[in-house]
C-alpha cells in the first residue's frame, strides 16, 4: 500500500554504514522482500505484480532490514490509548 517503506542498513567497509530506503510511492503499490542466492532484493510492486523498481544488496553486507508497513486502519488518530 502507498506508504509501505523498507529501510536497509548496509556495511560499506570499515566502521561505515549506509542506509537505503525503498518506498511504495503510489496507491496500490507495495514493497516486497526476497532473499535468494546470497542477494537480498527489495522491490516496489504494482497491484498486478509488475515490478517497478528493485534494490539488490549482498546478503553478507546487510546489517538490518526494517519494514515499516502502512497502517490498514482508516482512522490512525484513534489508537485505542486513552490520553
């Protein structure tokens, strides 16, 4: 869904890291994650399954993969917590 986001933290050598972000930019798109043959793929996909863009990283360099799914609820203001 629009707003789905995945952050990828990658080791770039030494003590340095770099953070990348893949975001579902339009309504009806989602972000999917795949892991095959030592490669982590993060793709933005349309409703019909067409891949719009893909980011690929060597699995042994990925330090963290953080998913931020968009809330499915219509009213995000009412989270059930009393103020």
